[in-house]
C-alpha cells in the first residue's frame, strides 16, 4: 500500500505548497492602485500595481514597442522615467547607452509598477492601436519569404511609409504564451484597410516558424501598431537606399507612396542585394516603376548568380556595387542621404561605404532588424 499512498501524499503536499505560494504572491505583490502620469500629466492612468510598465500601459491600450514581446531581449521598449523607480537592472544595461542611462531611460518591460510613476513617451504612441485582422492572402515571393496581407475587418490604420507593426503569435507546440515580433509594413499608407508584411523564415524563429508552417488564409490574428521612426526626410537630397531580403518591405511602401503622391522630382537610387535569382522578387513591379519614374534608379545585384541563369544585372557584393555607383554615377556635388534596411552587419558595412563617399552618419537613416 505504501507505494500507492506515497504519490498521493506528495501530490497533496505539492498542491498545498502551490496554493501557499499563490497566496503569498498575491499578498506580496498587492501594491494596490497606482497612478502612471504620462508626459507631465497629459494623461494619467490608474491601475493595480505589480505588473511591468510595458504590460500595465498595454492594459490601458497604450502600447510601447517591444519586438521580443516583453522578454527584455530586444531593447526596443524604452521610455524615460522621471520619477524614482530604483537603479537600472542588469537586464537593462546592455541595451542602454551612457547618455540614456543618465536620462533615466528604462526598458519598460523590466520596470515593475509598484508606486506612482511619471514617464515620458513619444506622442506618436498615443496613435498606436491593437487591430483584430483576418489573413486575406499568403503568397510565397521567394523560397523563404512570404508576403502576408491582413484585412483589418473594417478598421483603418494611419501610418507614415516605413513604419512597422508587431504581430501577436499565439501559443503553439512548446511555446506556452503569446509572443510578439516586429515586421515592417510593405503596404502603401493609402491602403488603410489592410496591412502587408514580408516575413522571411528564420530557422528556429518562434514567429517565422509559426507564419511559415501554421498561418492560413482566413485565420484571425492580432496586430499592434504603427511603430517606428524610419521614413523619408522632407529634404530634396538624393535618396540612396539599400536593402536585401525582407528588407524590401519598407522601401516598397516608401517608393510607391512617393510615386502615388507625385513626389518624383527627387533622385532615388535603390540597391537590392541577393545571392541568387531565387532570392530576388518584385523585380517586374519595381522595374515597371523604374520605367515610369525618370529619377528613380533600381539596381538589383546578385553576389552568386547561377551559371546559365540569364542574369544581366549587376553582380558582386551589394556594398561593392554601392561603392562603385557612388564613385561613378551618383552625383556627389548634390546633397545625398542614406536609407538602409537589414541586419546590423549589413547596416554597419553600408555605413562604412556611405561615409567613405561623403555621406555623413547623421544623414543615414535605417530600419535595423536582427
């Protein structure tokens, strides 16, 4: 009988301990009502304390960007805290510069709201919304990139071309909770009833694996946005744009928005780098745009074109192609600006080429993704 009684006793003890822990947690973390004062009292929200600043604000439909879904691994969810909430945590420091630490910039997902707190956030965040959408279409544009269009079910999104949204991924397989990932919008701002994104499969990626293996047309999905500050300047400087892979997304939005609005007096050079022909997409559409827009120049380049593929465009690493054009074809006597979308490594390499050719870092704008 002992072998039957022992598991029961263990189960009872475990249950009692779990209940005790739950009760203690509720008592210890019962901070009562707290106030969050935003932008000098412009908006004040009252809620029960104990949650992170990120989730506390989200419960009030105020969304701070968080590409990792609040896990503290992206460094995106920053805001300035102007009241005392204690010292910076070790989980925050890797993502903050010395200047940001001095200004008490914090990662909102790492700050727990225990007492009244004062914060400063960009005004644009008051326009961020959570959208319930339906997957309208999914299309393979390359072997590892899907174009996904979400219908906003009668709602509208207002955004500047170049912005991004956060896709809310539900639990699946061994992923227990929801998570969020950021994706640049490739749709035009004029198409307010839909959101289009380009999602490249990342081996082992939580969100990209879900999109590429489980997302189906007709499914309901939550999106949060718009976020970001990547956009074209209001100058007349020549735009030198560089992207690869799903970095196509913000440029597709920006270029078609400019063309539709008649902003075609500005020189635009768009460099798109890929390895082989199977990695290039939207070529026909953008070539047609090139033919309609006199000052738009599209330069796709392959670093490893297949023999017999019939490729007639530029070949070589995109930074080498960029460097050659900056030296020989893009007028250096006129103002120029850099626009980049890609990995930190790609952006760093392009920065070196652009600055070496006279474009200052403060005139280089980028949409950085890991």
